[in-house]
């Protein structure tokens, strides 16, 4: 973990040789962060489609957050090519 003057924590996640889009490290790391209860947060997550789905379902189904509070978008899809990959 790296702390800086802005107060932002930076955590490096390494796949350990697992091909891009096949691990759940990033999605699980996002799920592990406690959601602020004071209404001051907006969740924004863009990643491979499977990871985006994990985070989106967690935010919507488990935390009950709406589209006005979160955006979890599939930026690319493993095995697909082209504009926004899918």
C-alpha cells in the first residue's frame, strides 16, 4: 500500500501469471472496500466484462445502490476485439 499527500491509498494487485480477464482480484478488492454511509460517495468501476458484472451485481444486489450512486461498465471482453469489445 502507498499513501500520498492526497490521502488516496494505492494498492498494487498482481495476477501472478493468470491471463488478463481471467482473475477476480480487482473485482474482489473493490467488493472488500466498505461503502461510505454518509451518502458522499460515487462508485465508478470499468474493467473486463466479467469483473464489471461482479462489481455491478454487488453494488446493486448486495448493497442496494442505484445508478445514481454507481457505474460499473465493461470496458472490454476477454476474447473479443473491436470498439469497446462487445
